């Protein structure tokens, strides 16, 4: 068995990583303070130095799951070949949608955790990552990425500007 115990460094990040491992196979119900602490190799009381309680831990793990969805969306969007602006904008929007569906089908636990209601959406806050590590170089909030693709459709003339407000709600 692989040794995953925490020894030194950022305990908060180690707890969130342990929560990600548990959420991947068990969804949000697997992300509990005792199990995450055990997975990280620390006492369950140590987790309370970094999380106020279960909901706080679950929110941090859910945010990371949502970030994983955003990373997949970003990767898939980057694979769209250069083309004329309008077809490319539509293809990039389609890539976002396919990434969402693929994530839901292949990462059941992370998907359920991401959409458990524990994390908020609407763009990554400024400053260091909640785990203490660096933030990605790009915005990985799926909802923000969707909005950017819709804005791109307006910019290339594929979507009338008057139809853009609120379009992300219908698309989401």
C-alpha cells in the first residue's frame, strides 16, 4: 500500500488532496473530516486547525473538483484548430459542452462533489489558491469559461449582442 501520510509542509493542501482522492471514488459523502485526516495520516483534530468543520472541508474539495472540470474545459478548448472566426467560436463552445459531459461520465465522484452545492461559482478569487499553493495561470471556473465562449460568439458576430445577457443560464 502506498504511504500517503503527511509529514511536513502545507497540511491544508494535504487534507484537500486526501479529500480529492476520497471524492473521486466516493463523491461528496466520502469527504468527511475523520476519513480525510486518516487518509492524510494525521489526527482528526489536526484538520480543525485548517477547517471550521465538515462543510468548510467539503467546500474546499468541491472547489478543487470544479477546478478540475475547468481545466478539462480549457484543455479541450485549446484543441480546437484555428479556423474562420465564426466556426471556431462555435467549435470552442461545443468543446466546453463535451468536456462537461465527459467529466460527468468519467469522473462521477468529482462531478457530484463539484455540484454538491458546497462550493461557490463565478470566477477564481484573487490571491493564493485556498490550498496555499499557486493559482493556475488561467481562470478555471467552468461558468466563467462558458461566459467567455459566449462573449467570443458575440465578438465574431455569431450571436447578436442583444441575445447575450443571460445566455449562460440557458447554456449551463
